[in-house]
């Protein structure tokens, strides 16, 4: 009886191992098959976001991307938009880890004078009907950032791009102050990067 039980246990282990191996191989295959299309979709979304946030350009900002360090081990991707040899704007891919449900990724467009031309949400996991109102397809809340010139204190802390509750000039999304703060944080991080490019 003991040997039969031991034999059954060994058979179960072998079957389990085979199933695990097949599942792992299938997952690896699916990952490889979808990796390319997913990356392509992300790149397309990024291209469209750049077009949304800066003036018309005739170069390829993604090919001319530069990395700007805003803090130790913390750099942002910056995309110069040009018309001929003139820079008409800079799009900066920024993020904040302060969202209600995780990271918030935003593309921020700056005019050469340092004012914000437009913003575009790239990715977030904020609450539907509340925090997701940062998206232009959900509300016009983010339009209040357009035209603002970021002002910083001597320690690089933001002065004006904060929700009113924190002493800034931004109206928070109703019942979504945390999401609003995260959006402001992403904008401020992009603003720091822009200020370093201007130097």
C-alpha cells in the first residue's frame, strides 16, 4: 500500500512538472508574440501625445530625444519639437508616484518661453468617474494648466502648480485631491527638466 501511494505521488509530481513546463513555454511564446505589438502601440501613443502638446513640427522628436536628470537616479525623456532649425516646443514625458492608485504618466508640452502649451495623460489607474477626470476625454479639468509659467522656490519646490488647498492656483478635481496632487507633481517634475534644458 505504501509503495502504491509513493508511486501515485511520484506520478502526480511528474504530471505537475509537465503541466508547469507546458504552461511556462506557452506564456513565453505569448509574451514574445505580443511584445512587439505592445511596444509599437506604446510608441504610437507617445507620438500622438507629443503632437497634442506642442506646436506643429517637421522633425522627429522621438529620434532627437534627450534624457534630463532632475534628481539623482531620476531622469525624464525630453522631445524637442522643431520647425526647420527653430525649436517650437519641448514635450517632456513625466510621472508621479503619488496617485491614488499608483503611478500617473503625463506628456507635458512647453513653449519656448517656458509656458505650458498643453498636457496629455499617457497612463494612470485612478478611479473611474473621479481621478480619471484628468483625461481630456473625461473632462476639461487639465486645460487650466495651459498657459501657466511654472515658478519655483530657490530649493526647486513648486510655488504655483499646486492645488489651492496646498497654496497653489490649481482647482482640484472634485473628490479627487490626491489624483490632482499627483498630476501637479508630474507637471512640476517636467518643469524642473525644462528649466535644466533652458540652462
